[in-house]
């Protein structure tokens, strides 16, 4: 096990009654609130009214920033920073999924800092010195952003999708009410499941390879996610299934599955240009790219992928070589993503033409660790296998 | 899954180089330090000198409270509170195992409060309003106190062993260096393993009984603990084994295994009078009491104990009734505690006479939840089965 530091100060309220804690949390924080959300879905479901009532009952002055979209963009962040600076906002409340939360996080560290948030933080990774307190009401279980210190922002001017970590991006509180996910469209639920599985695999498919608690927790999380996904597909209003999907997706990135692991993130690095250039939903892109990446590194990662196959996909290793066991596990992963969940399996299903492969490969960050360190040519080969 | 609140703000430094973070943590906190530790072991191993050097290098004024013993007592807490109040201590550093940490926690909330810490907090469970910041260097993986907000203190005047929870009892930081455990006497290592397994079981053997992430994480933690224990028994200097034992014991009580669970704690409630009246080591008492308790509730808890048997002890359920599967699992648990670890199996091995059973039963807190709610007579029956 490698040395690690673990720290996660987010206060989590989870369950059917979790929204009941919103007033209490708001009362303990600022008075001038920026409410960040996405499109109209929270208005349709009544969540918007519920949140506005809580803000009113706790006497807040509220500004709104709506339209935070998937693959959140620098423009929206600048807009939020501008409101915060002009109005002296002292609390940001994000209501939505990972894109809304990431947008709110970038505003939280960007507003109090001098100069340009993209240049300082997302481009040059300066450590932020402060942040506006942030609260979250989650509506889409997927990115884990509600429980971590990372944000990913897309810059359309430069075609970059960069991430930034700061302890000042940890939400002060996160409200996780699984019933809020009942009304999610199926494709959003599916993208969230793919994203969650992908996050856990990025952490799990890396050294150390001996027995350790972190790997055992990752296997438990994967098995729970897969089982819950099957139940939620059958009955979208199965509370236990929705609750497990929500809690696994948050737990996946709370830091516990990083502890002592090298971690990988190559699939995310390969996927990011797909979103940055074609505005592909993150989970949809991962469904195409992640299995292809794992197939590509299988000869080098066979022991680890064989362990994944046996412990998560119940592959019987007898009569199989290690690599055959590993590949059988990957076959079941693809089956789960593509057949059971109905997530996309090719670039063309994402509307991405084969000719764009070199440009996509050129945009991939190659600094991620991998059992098979990747060159630009490797990324091209992986993407070509997805055409 | 039941609703839950999860919050754990402890900053954890884990690994071979974790002690290297001590100065940095100390530098960010107070100037007048109460150093709390137990007997002479930290002097023998050189840890005392290492810690004193860090305190000196960060310019602290230091007072010492040594002699915090297993089943830490009110007297030692009063002594520490007195020093803190007279000297204006603004940081407490606990170096040791759970007893040292619990003593330090009680001092941390007791010193700034008016009146008597036992009456207000450990007897009447008033919510503390503040606490002196607390840091921890752990030497014995067992109680999980280094990562939770609980403390257990024994009052010899009244023969009570009471616990108290407060967010002000969370350590600000915890240093976990597995190499510090190489020199632990075998019985302390064994007691720690029993304690850790027992903690996880107290959380796991309770509803909800459907598939959920929390249970899956508990099973992963149990399997990791059992595997690591076997390796550490074989080679006490096996770093990976020691690292897993240390991290599982802390993880067990960080709150993740409580999430959404009813939780039980009956075995701890039955064990506490053994420590309060006979000063029995906590883990040793649990090794006797916990298996007996589970046997006693087996008819009511059979589905859950059968699941434990299959998923943790690899019992094959075919051809067995659910209760037979459950009992086979318990047989393996006892085998592990008593034969593999060599932990005690009877009250007489703990030096407790059979005649004391009624008095021990009378001292047990019966408010814990159980699949089979316990009366005084039930506790007597359980303890008589351990004679």
C-alpha cells in the first residue's frame, strides 16, 4: 500500500427526508446567495420552488445563475464570478448534477481571487487561497462532484477540458435525496451509471496489486452499483436501487477508493477531447472509450483485470489463462454497458466521424499513469478501435 | 436503506512517511500543548523523542499527562482538565492507542466547559459547545477512536463505563504509521484485531437486510482484516499486513459502515461491565462475549448471520438450513478468535468468577438495539454460556 493523505470534510445528508435539513444548513452559512442550476427540469419537478422557499425562510438575498449545461463552460463561470464580485455573494448553492456543481466550484474559487480563474487555476493549477462556501442539492448521481474537491470545466475558445482540485472546492454540505432521481430520463441515469463504474475502475485498475482494503472496497462498490443498476432499469422507482446508485456514485470519489492507489484516469483523459470538441455527454463518451482502453492495455494489466473479472464479474478462471480471464471480464463489462444499459459502443453512435480521430488523440492529456504508458499513437489506435 | 448523516472531518496521514507530516500539522495549530500518552512503551521505541523534537521544532510549550491506561478513568481526565484550565492549553496531542485518545478527547471537551465533565457529558450527554483541538499519533490499531467522535471513560467510583459522542471530539489530524505497530506485544495486536472485527459486526449485524453499499463495504473490510491478521501473525513485520490492520481498524469506525444501518452494539454493552468491574482488556472481553451473543440471537438473526457466513467465511450453504449456515459461520468466527488468534474464550480465562455473572449482567446497558431485544435474564444467560 502506498502512503496517502485522506481528508473529506463534506457533511452529507442522505435519504428520503434529507431535503428537510436544507434550512438548517442554510441558516448556518451566508446571507447573499448565488443559486446555480441547469435547465428547466428542477422547475418541472417542483424542486426549484422547494429550494426558493428554503432560501426565503432563512432570509437570504438570492441571485440566480441558470443554464449551467453538461460540460460546463468558462463563459458560465465568468458570468457567475461577475455576479459574486458585484454583489458580495457569500454562499453558493448548486442544485443539479455534476456540471452544475463543477460550474459552482469554479465560481467559488474564482470569485475571491484576483485575475482570471481559467489562467490561474484550470490552466496553471495555482493553489487557491480561499473560496466562497458552497452547498449542493444533487439531482443526478454520476460525477461524484458533490463529495469531492475537483471540478472540470470546458474552454470552447481553446478546445480544452481541464480539471482543477482544491480543498476550497469541497462543498460544505451535500443533500442526497434518491427520490429526486425518479424523474431522470433513462439516458441520464445510464450515463451516470457508466460514469460511476468508470470512476471506480480508474482507481482500481492500478497498483498496488496485493490485497488491500482500498481494492476490496472498490470491488464492493462495483458489485453494488451493477446490482442496483439492474434493479433500477427494471423499476425506476425502486427506492433501494436508486439509493444505492446515488450513494455509490458519491462514495466512488469521496477519496476512500484513492487511498494508497496509484490511480489511472487514462480513459477520462482520452474521453475529455470528445466532450471538448463534440459536446458528447461524459458518461456516453466513457462507455465507448473505457472498454476499448482496457482491451488495449490488457496484455500489460492482465493480472489486475483478471482479478476484476473474478471478483466483480464472477468469471470462473479455471481452464483459462490469466489474459483469457481478463478478457472474459471485459466482455461482461461491455455487455453490461452496451447491451444491458444500452449505452453507446462506437464513436459513430456519438456522432463523431472517423476522420476526427487524430485531432481527438492530439487533445488527450498523456500524463495519466497506465499499466501501458500511452503515446499519441496508442491513443489513436484506441480511438480507431472505437470507430 | 435508512436515512443517514455522514460527516468526518479528520485529516489522515497514512504510511511509512506519515510521521513526517507531524510538524506541518502542529505548526497550523496551538502553542500550549498537553501531550497525553500511556506507559513507557513510546519511550522505549523512540517515538517519545521524535514527538518531543517535533513539538520543540514548532516552538510549543508542553505539559505532559502520562499514565493514561487501558479503560481510561475519570481521575486521569480530571488531571488533564486541571492542567488545561490552569495553563490555557490550546492543543492536545495524544500519542498511543484508543485509551490514550479517549482520555484526550474527554479532556478536550471537559476543559473548556463549566462544571464536571462526567456529570455533564458522560452521564447526562449534554451536547458540548466547544473543544480544545486534538491531534493523534496512533500506536495501536484497535478502537478506531483516532477517526471518530466517540470516547469511552470508566468511572471506578460508580463502576460505570460510559461513552460520549461529540463533533468536538473528532481529532483535527491523525497520523497512522503502520511501522509503529511492529513492536506491539502479540496480545495487544490480537485484542486490536478482535476489537476491529467486533466493531464491524456490531454495525453489520443489523437491518436493513437488503443489498446495500454499507453492508458490501463491511464485508470487504472483514475479509481484508481476517486476511491481514493471518499474515501479521505469521510475520509481525509484514508491512502490507500491518498497514491493512491499521487502516481497517480506523475505517471501521469512520462512519462509512454506520451509514443507513440500524447498528447493534449489544456485545459492547455486555462487555463494558467486564472492563468496568474487572479491568479486562476490551478486545479480550469481546472475544469471549461477542460470539456468545451471536449464538444467542442466531434463531432471530439467522438470515443475516447466514449472509455473513457465506460472504465473509466462505461457508457453502448448499444442503444446510439458513440457521445451520449461520452457525457454521459462527463456528469459523470462534475458530478465528480462539484458535488462530489465541484470544480468550471464557470468563474464567479472563479471571472472572462464575458468581459475578448477575452483577455483570446488572451493569449492562440494555438500550442497544438487537434482532433479539435483550432482558437482564438474556444477558445473564449469555454470560453463563461463557463461564
